């Protein structure tokens, strides 16, 4: 299992758009073999921090997702609301 975590730095309008955007992202991602789930979260300490977690079966499933045209398109939609570039981390199961 692989979890990709991305922190997005959004404008006020971007925070409103983000909820709708995550629903669209999920509707697209479920079509990709090996995609498991997606969920958005905010930091309890810093409400401006917007995080997105996506779970994939493995690296191959993740690569299928990021190499798709739809991935690029949805990222570009969110970029219009970004105040600085997003940052990502990868977590891989050790079990």
C-alpha cells in the first residue's frame, strides 16, 4: 500500500473550491486500477493547511494515475487557486 500526501496552499476561494474539486478527483481516480481512496483534511493547529491523502495499491498504480491526462487536468484546475506550489510526501506500508 502507498499513501500520497499533498499539502495545497490555497486562496480563500481555493478552500471553497477544494471540496468540489476533491469530489471530481475521486470520481476520476476510481477508474484507475489500484486506486483505493482519497480524503481531504485540514490541520487542527493551522486551519490554512489543506492536505489531500490518496491511497494506491502500489507504485505501479500510482504511476498509472499520475501519467494520465485527467490527473494533469484536475491539478491544473486547482492550480488556479494556489498561492504557492503544493508539496508532497510518500508513505509506503512496511507490513
